[in-house]
C-alpha cells in the first residue's frame, strides 16, 4: 500500500521492523481484498504491558491508522463503495481482536469513518500542521515575518546545516530538551541509536544538524522520508544556550529546502495542540489539518491501571517543567 493516499513511513515494514527492535513490540498486517485485489489494510503495532496487549499511537509512531487503495478510474460512488467495503472488512477483523486498548490515528487524508461510528467506535479529533514545500517561494511567503527575520539572522551568523549520522549530537540535545521542558525521551540511548541507524540505512530517515561556524551542533531534527511525497518530522531539539538566536526556525526552513530538492512535496510537523510549540509550528506556514482518531472503549482493568500510570507521568513531567521556561522546539 505504498501508493495509498494515507501511506507514510510509519506503515512500511522496514520502519516497523526498526521500531519493534527498538521498542520491543511486534506487528501484524490486516488486508482487505475484493475480487482478488488489495483495497485496504492496516499495520498493527502491538505493545505489551502488565495491563495487557494493546494498539495505540506512541512516540515514533504518530500515525497507526488505516490505508486505502489509491483512487481508481471509477465514478465517485464506485470509489466510495469500494472504500466502505474495505473499511467494513477491517473493522470486522479489528472488532474480533482481544486487545485491552485499540486506538487508531489516521492521516488527514482519511475522512470517512462512518462504518466505525455505526459499529460503536468513538471518533476524536486530532490536528497537525502540514507545510507544502513543492513551491519554496510560496512557502517562504507563508512563513511569519518574525520567523523569516530569525532565519535571515542565522544565515548572517554563518550557521550551516548538515545531513549526517552524528547521533551523539542529536541525542545530547534530545536529553537537554527532556530536562528543560519535561518532554519525554523517545527511547533509551543505544536503542534509539540503533533505531535511527536502521532507518537511515533503509532510506527512511534523515538526521539534520544546525552548526555554528566552529562546527558545534546547536539544533537537530529527525525527519522520516521514504517513498511517499509527504515527510514527517518526529523529533527536533535546540541547545538552550541558543534559543534566542533563531536556530529552530532556521533549521526547520533548511530542512524544507533539502526535502524539496529531493522531490518531496510536504512536511508534516506531527501535532498541533494549543501550546507554545504548536504556535511556533503555525508560524512556519503550514496548513492546519484535521486527523481522526478511532477508538474502542478500553477494557476496565486496562483503563484503571493506565490512569494511575498517566497520573504518575504527568506529575513527573510537571516537576521537570517547573525547572524550565517554555520555548518552541519539539517535534
């Protein structure tokens, strides 16, 4: 389903293999067929906990939703009927699964989940910013003037951007951001290193660094690439010493330039809450898009246990944030 309008690196076997090795999960694929043709599918990344096996988006798996076959040369009603058959078949298989939690986050290109609503699933809205980069002049005109000024300032200061395998520099800033903002660490260090290495070897990720003229890395960004025209930014961090320099917007823009030069048409900034990070993303000229999350009610034991775990995580995050000041930099 690499050509699916809902496709991305998140649903590719090579990506899921890397995530399973790093995160300790497993995955399986459900496929919907009609007249011997594949019309839909979903890759289910299964996570284990003492509360039971579950399916849910997680760090490094922002989207885990359904993929439909690309539009065929049929009438709109025929295409809709085909998609509804695929969705009904997938929902039936999912409903029979014994997961303690089952939550799917679909890309904004999937808007019709009526089958799931009719069968008792709960739909929740989620948002993201997607920056169109096929026309860089138009993209630049959409960037907020304050961010354009900071980007130009960084250029004048001689900052350069490299695409390389300097994971240590990336992880140093990742940990620094965690300590400063209470942001979560995605994976333990060496497992994260192996994860990025596997993705880069498969052509599914690029590691970007903004460097001072001395070569010091002061901002890093991990972007998922792959065969689809839309890329995904999954992690971005800035050295706290250089937050006011404008390094974050500078690196973001240089990433857009590099991706556009490689033929990509857009970059999904993965997330758009109402915090300072999302306000920063909105100033990069992206379009706010609506994504749908479909969920079955959790099993009672899982829900109660997860509430206790989430409460402990929120307390820990609040303690970390109380020692820092907000800034726009997370992926």
